[in-house]
């Protein structure tokens, strides 16, 4: 993959660059902060961005949201030594394709890159569908509701690889309600954290608008209280971010009894 590194620690930048090159990847840019990030992404067209959390100026979460809006096809590995509560979940909800906690071993970062490569391969080649995956075809329409364009892109690809048809992707709970009412989909993937109206708030109205739709929550943090609340409001389960092909496909198979 074509990789960009953004980290304010010179030694870390050097170690990561050497490791990625030795693993057969191409390092297209190395930055110490996010001041030139947008221009550098435009100029170098990376496929993957290794992004530190604590940076001068804009922090990694702000930059992650910026990149996902600017270039949703760029996968981001979020890296941090922070002990901040639920930072991994926040990064996942912001669209991180992977997460690495510092300090880490070489095998950890390489394994994370392999997992992202596998997800990329499945999510962006949706022409390989149902029978090859399950020995039987899953069919039906899907609405994807997530405020992050990168997550919408990946989830659409993974679901269509299962044989399902994503008829609409939306970015808010209110839009999800309208889409459920219009399409009456077989499946609706509903992000928990969205601006204006989140998934938990929208869920009862979606169930009322389309009672036969299987609604599954999509979240970076499977808090037990949240899971129980969603189930009580009619959700059929949940998918954890960052999204992984085997997990999503296994969930779909069990949900529809394939």
C-alpha cells in the first residue's frame, strides 16, 4: 500500500517508515503535524494514513474527521499512547480503519495493516457476492445510516459482497427514519453516534415506520447499558467498528439464518 505517516516524534516516524518499506509498502509522505495534511493527501494519494493522536495544532481526531470527509477511500490507522477513556471507541466512530496503542511491537502494526488490507479487498470488490461466501445467497435491500463517509463506503461494500443491495446511505437519524419509511428495507444499519439525531433516538421511529426491518446498531463501543437499551427499543444486534469482513459476514449469516 501507499502509506503516509503523521507523527510528531522523529524516532517514531523513522521506525515506522523503515518497517513499512521492509514489509513491501511504499511510504509516500512523512509529516510531523497536520498543517500540510490536506495538501499532502492531494499530492501523494496515499491508500493508508498512520495518524498519531497528540499532535501540535489539530489533534488526530480532528484530522481523522477531516481526512474522512476529504478522502473517504483513505484508510486511517489511529495511533496513541493516551489512557483517555474510550479513545479507541471515539477513533472508531470517527472512521478509523484500525487502532494501535503505543508502545507496540512490529508484529502488531503489521497485523493491523494486514487486517485493513483484507477489509479493503472485500469492501471494494463487491462484485463477489453471496454464494461464494455462504453456500447460499442472502438477498434484500439495505439502508446504511452513519455520519462518517468512510464507514458508509466500507459497510456498503461488505454488505453487497454478501449479496444484499444497499439502496440508500444516509448521514443522520432523521434521514434514516425517512429512508426506512420509503424503502421498507430488509436490513438497516444504524450508527449510534450521529449529529442532530443519533441512532438510539431514531430507533423507535424506524421500528414504527418499518416493523419488518431488522435494525442493527453500528458502534465503536459496545457498552452493556447501550446494548441493552438498543435491544429494548427493537434492535436485532450490533456491529463493532472498525469493520472487519469476517465479523460482518458472520453476523449477516446468523441474522438471516444462512
